[in-house]
């Protein structure tokens, strides 16, 4: 028995209908359509959710052909319908699950088989440009909330027989469809199997989006750093597939998950490979500089004023002292107050409608900063430092990494206020040690620096010319290293 019903479908149409009505209670959107088909006439039953199906497909491709069927129908296999995908089953579990996914079930009196017809037609939005990841030179198409269309976008970039797709479901109630994509001759089989094992061990009601799945399968749930890459861009997903990584597509989520990833990959974008190598290298170094500024700039200000004011040039020290003359707060509280104000403005801008959010972010920052300086709560230098820190965090291309950096600022400020530059060095060593020990699907996140893999350095802090990057990154653990057969000499 399954939730009070039998496991298999019976030959009696009346018993099958009663089983359905006992199982689906208080579901007014479930349609029971009774038909008489064939010669001589035999009773048949169609069931479907009218909110999840394409009604035109049901009327034109199922009901009309059945009503005008004149052949003799012995079994349900004799029914021929002009519809793309269909399958047969005798298990109630399959019937119920497929009906919830937008398919139509056809029962025939005297037959214990059920014909499942693909009539999915739930509401969905059109393919549009990604909202978070802007594209400079790449595609302006982004993923949407439908798994099939997301896979189609990937196949357009990679029409190759080695692109394999394995499907599974997660959740006792929601049965969220999940597709695992990889290149069979490039991706490492152990990494693929490790990912599938982790997904199979998930036991929850359902998975709402890709972010929830990521938290269930990551190596270190207590790390502030992301261990999988989330992207809304098909070209970014395909670029990682070609490097030997795995793409996980979650139905009803507009982003896909990619792994295994390393720390340095969160500072790279797919647009880097569409730009001349010197410009791309400069941008990557700029992002790395922004990483250190976003974490250490406020703490450096606090340590210099609290312990090491002798390192500040005399003229600058006089300017700082003059700006802090009327400020009653110590440097730590001054910095935390302004950082929290910036974070609240940032969060308010995200939650409000786009035109209002931009206005609140700009006007709020200017008004609050000027009012705080005039009131003597903070100094002019503090406003400049907080502004530079906010700009630096915006330069980080990955939102998850940017949020991690914003979080790490606060313990670094506390360490600087307690121990000065020594506290900052200790904090930096702890971050480096944590990154070295961190893994993504068993792959070291510190690669290619720890462990050192000199071959991969051509595509890390600097991006060498494309014709010089003849092999795939070892950090992705590909089974096929070479990706270019011909190259310049």
C-alpha cells in the first residue's frame, strides 16, 4: 500500500477512478474526463491538472482523435495519438508523480496499464538576459525556471554526443527533477559518482532552488566561502563543462550549479576569454586587489589609528587628526557604524523596486554620510574608506564570494582593534589556512597554488593568450588534458 492506496492499477475503471478520488481530495483543478472510444465503444478516463497542462494539446491531440477513433481497441497499446512523448505504467506511484509534473493519464476499462502523455504547459517566462550577471561580449540569453529549456540552451552551445545527462529527483513531497550534465570523455568518473552519491543521500521534503541543493552537498558547511559556482549564463556553464567540470540543473530554478570549483575561479568570468589577454589579465589583478581592499582596508585604518599611527605620513596624520577632532567614537565603533549603514542601504536597495532601490542607495549614502560627518559622529576619512570598501566589494564578479568578503570584514576589524597589524596578520593566516584545507567535491580549493600546479598558472591571476592554454586545468580533474591540437609557435 502507498498512502492508503494499492501499488498497482487494476483492470476495473470504476475502481481506478475511486482510488484517484480517494487520493486526490480537495483538488478542484484535477480534471476527470470520461470518454467512449473505439468500435465497439469502450469506456476510457483522462485525468490531468488543468493548471499544469497545455489545454490545446489535450483537445487537439488527445480528445479529438479519441472521439473519432473507429478502430477496434483491444488494449491500451492499440491507441495511437499524435503526441510527442508517451509511456506506459502499471504503478500508481508513477501515475501520480507524472500527473503532478503536468502529464495526462489515460485509463481504459479492462486494462491494467496506464498511458502517460506529455502535455506539460505550466506558466513560464520567456528566455531573457540574466538579471545578476551582465554580459559584455557574450550571450545575452539566461537560464529560466524550466529544466528542459535550460538544457536546450546548453545543447545549442555543445551539440556533441559526449555530453551526457543523468536525471534524478530529490524530495519526498516535491520530487524536484535534477539533471547532471558532464562530458563523458573529459569529466573524472570519481567526481561524477561522488556528486551523484551526495545527491542521493539528500532526504528532505523538496528542493526549492539551486542554493538549497548546494548547501546539502558542499564539503564544508561552516566555511564562509562558496564551494560551488552558481550562474545564470549558458555560456559560462558550457565553458566549465569543457574544462571537465559538472553542471547541475535544478528544475524551477533560474541558475545552475557548477563544481568542483577552486577559489581563484570565483574571480574569473567567461567574458575574460572574449577580451584581449592583456586587458583580461589587468581586470583579474584589479579584482584580486579589490578582494584585499574589501577585507583589509577598514581594519588597516583601525590598526593604524589605534596602534601604528607612526606608519602614517606626517601630513596625512595631521589631516586625519583634524577630521577626527570632533568624533567621540573610537575607530572600531566608527567603522562598524558606517559599515552597518552601508550594508543596510545595500539590502534596502535590493528589496525595493529597481527605480526606488537605486534612488535609496545613492541618495541614502550621500545624505547619511554628509549628515554623519557634520554631526561629528564619523570622520571624513572614514566615509572615504567605507566608500572605497563598498566599491571594491562590487568589483567581485561572483555574488556569493562578494557576500563572503563582506562578512569577513567585521572579524578583521575586531582583530585589528585588539592587536593591531599583528591581529590582521593572524586573521590573514587563518583565511589562507582555511582556503588551503577547503575542498570542493574532494578537489582542493587552493589549487593551483596549494597544491602548486604551475601548468594551470596560465589561467589564474593572469590570463595568457588562448593559443598558449593548450590543456585543461588540472584542478577540474579532467581525464582528457589536451584541448588544443594546433597552436602557435
